[in-house]
C-alpha cells in the first residue's frame, strides 16, 4: 500500500464505504480498510427504511439494492402480550449485510478507492499538524501510513481510536446487547416483505426474509436475560414464545454473532484531521432500518467537509461536523431512544398494544420518525 493518502477510512460498513466513494469521486486518493475478510456477515442491518433507500438513490447507488433477489418491505408486524399490530413501511428493502456491504465496497472500488480487508488499523496519537498517522497490521506485518484526514467508521466503541485519549465512549447503563443469525429452515408464517417483530421480557427480536430465501434473525437483549436463558439462541426463542410466534428449532444450531453494548455516545465526533461517523459516533437501539439511515446520512454529509480538509485543515471543520452530526443523527435518535425505553417496560408495551389500534393517529409521528428521508437527503434529491 502507498504510504501517504488524502483520506484513510477505517471500517467498510455502509458509512465507511459510501464516504470513501464520495471522496474518490471528488478526486481524492482514498484508502478503505476493514478488519474482516469480505464478504462478511453482520448481526443486524438487513432492513433499510425509506430514508436509507432514498439516500442511496440520491447519490446514484440505488442499483446496489436491486442486484439480485432482494425483497421489498411493505409492513411491520408487532407481536407482544398476546396481541398483534401491523404498521405500513413505505418503500423499504430487505437485503443481507453480507450482500449490501460487498455491493457498497464494489461501488467504492469502481469510483477509485483502494480497499484492503483483513487488516486492523489504529490511529496514533502525536503531532497532527500536517497529517494523521495510522498503524495497519495484517497477519504478517505492521505498516505505518499517513493521511491528511482519517475517518473512523469502525463500529461500536471505535476500536481504531483506542490510542486517542481525547475521544471518549460512554455506554448507557441500561444498554442492551445485540445478537443475530440467519437460518434457512423456518415456519412458513415468516413471509417475505414483512418485518416480524417479537417483544418480550428481556428483549425483542426482528425477523425478515432476505435474498436467497433465508431468514435474518436479529435481537436486542438484556445481558442478564441472556445469561438466565442459557445463551443467545435460547433468549431469542424465549422472546418469540412470549410474543406468540412459532418456534424456530434451527436457531439452536445456527451461528450466532453478538455485539458489545448497543446504546452509547461518543464525544467529540471530530478532532484535528479526524472525523467519526456511523456506529462509531454513537448508537441507540434502532428500529425498521433507522440505524442504516443514520450511517448513510452521516457518510453523505461528512464527505464535503473531508474533501475540504484535504486542501487544508481548519479548526472550524471539526466544529461544523459536530453541529451537522447533532442535526442529522442525534436529533433523529430521539424517537428510537423513546421506543427503546417503552420496550423495556412490559406495562408500557401492554398499554401501547391495547391503545394504539384504537387510536391510529398516534402512530403517524412514530412512522414518520423512523421512515422519512433526512433533510439533507431531500436537498440532494431536489438538486439532481
């Protein structure tokens, strides 16, 4: 790999890949890194809501969602306390993270990005007046690279920034952990085009059909509930049973992936020659693809700032990204934070499942809060 870059992007999830592509399209020399070998599985993110779909289409990447037999999403079916509630999902898509992330990396490469997987990267502390230093390690050697700007988009807890004391990660005390798997044998009740969501004591589970006919299973659980259940598969089975869904015996033999604590915040989200985006910049338990929308929105919004930083760093760039991140991402996390709090209380869940069908007007703000495009995406769409 070349030693000097305009921008090094750490983490090739949706935020990292889209940001890298946008920078390469503006003529920057960009290196995109990921610690996993691609294609690789992820716990969640198999659902993209209207906001996420609109953002990809606005930057000319709508084709990545129609590269195979991916599924249109039309509704969300909630089950809890022996009740069922169905909500519409306008213009959603279901696609596995293995397929989506690979498609986005391929799009970045076509735009001129250099991609390297199977390596770990660490942003080093030290003199950053002219460039940031990044250590990149593979199975056999460690390289030292420099970049005018670094983008950290390497997920929960941003491990690439462990050497930087100025960037702090705060985990919410009540945070749940995430877990997921994919199964190929399951009851026929889990039909394509629907997000099936089970809410129970100790967590919730979402299930959606993805390309190839598989069923993606992803949940958020209290750690104590997982321990008491005997493991991730048993915790998911318990929530499905509480909500009234049919059992999925093959979950017991599936390969489960887990996450660290989900709900957390990162401060600051920018420092000299450094921008933090995607899940690395903070996270709240998301619903119906809203987490993917945050990642894509941050990638699109940060790209012009990074391109400007390549021409010359100004302290105002970090201040601008902090404000933009708060407007685009943190403001939209409030709805999900409220819903996450409700789902932790069985009393609130029972009351909501009883009252909402009788007062459907109360659902509209929630649907809008987790489905509509972000303001800057609407602006991009109008400019095309």
